[in-house]
C-alpha cells in the first residue's frame, strides 16, 4: 500500500473534530552500486528498477544501458552492478542533496542536440493530464509527479522526492527504448540546476513544469541547450532558452 490513514484533528470554520487523514507511505530506500557505494534516501517503494536506471544515468555514473550489468530489487534494497569507467575517471563526485539522498556535482555540461518540437497547446493539456494521473497526490497532497512523453506514450510516476519521480520516468524511457532526444519531461516542481542537469545527461531536450526556473537552472539550460517551460498554469506558460522547440 502506498497510502495509509493516520489520526488527525481537523479544524475548520472554528470547529475541531477528530478524524482520519490519508498520507503517502514512504520508505528508506538503499541503492548499493558495485557492492561499494551505498546511498539511502526517502522514496515510495514503487518502480525502483526504473529509479535505479534513471539515477545511474542522471548522476553521470553510466552513459549507456550496456554499462548497466545488473539491477536487483529486494524490497527496499537495490543492488546495481555497473561498468565503473566513469567512476574510475572521477567524472562523478557525489554530494548530499536536500532530500537526504546523494547527487553528483555538476562538473561538465554536454549540449543536447535535438530537432524535437512540441505545441504549446499540448504542453498546457499535458500538465492537466499529469495532475489527473497523480492518484497519490490527489489522495494525500504529499507527492511530486513527473511524466515523460514520447510519441503517443505518456508515462507518469509519483514520489515524495521530485528527483526520484524524474529519475523514475527517465529510467522507464531508457528501459523501454524511448528516443529521449525526441521526448520531453513534464513535472511538478522548480527547475534549479540539479534538475536541469538530468535532462542534459539523459539527452532530453525539453523540461516543462507548473513552477518556476531558478537562475542556476537557466544557466545550465543555456550551456546544455535545454528548453525550459515554466508556469504551465491554465492557458499560459513561459518559455526559456531555445524557444524554437515550442510551436505557438
């Protein structure tokens, strides 16, 4: 079960009553890489293989599916075996993130080459579809939700961490042979540097959100040739960097 009920006092219009409230059930997930590097973070116990694949790509530990030798999920424990070429060349330096997990420092930014375009009207409709598919968020208000769009496929994942939600959808795309250069990610959350760098490492040309970009995210978008779409709300949005990818 991803949702639990807990006791709460509900206060409304000057009156307090005892009741039950639904909350998302998160767990401490541990990812161990090559039996040596071990990282723990809070996440929903769901789509953990997709999370591991996305994490390995998005944190610059691998750059192809061939570099992932094996992933085993046993409850909340994930064991991954990878070709450690990037680790041995010191391209990945790990640091703590605000969600209690571990993220790699941004050392290099490789531009994404893609001629992909999407209509602004599609993005506006997709953000509503994203919310409609966020079942745990609708029940609890306690998750972030992310989606990846490729051709006619729209895959949605939720998690208590916006990072993990995005890792899961990118991992799904990689595992199902999506051409990520012809895809886009749409999610609920800000767009700082540590989120935008995921797009450059995975090769996704567009990141769209109902929230705002940060200056750090915009700077990475310029270096990485990523198009940011922010403030997707109602019938409006803002497009930052390489606006030619969005058709009005």
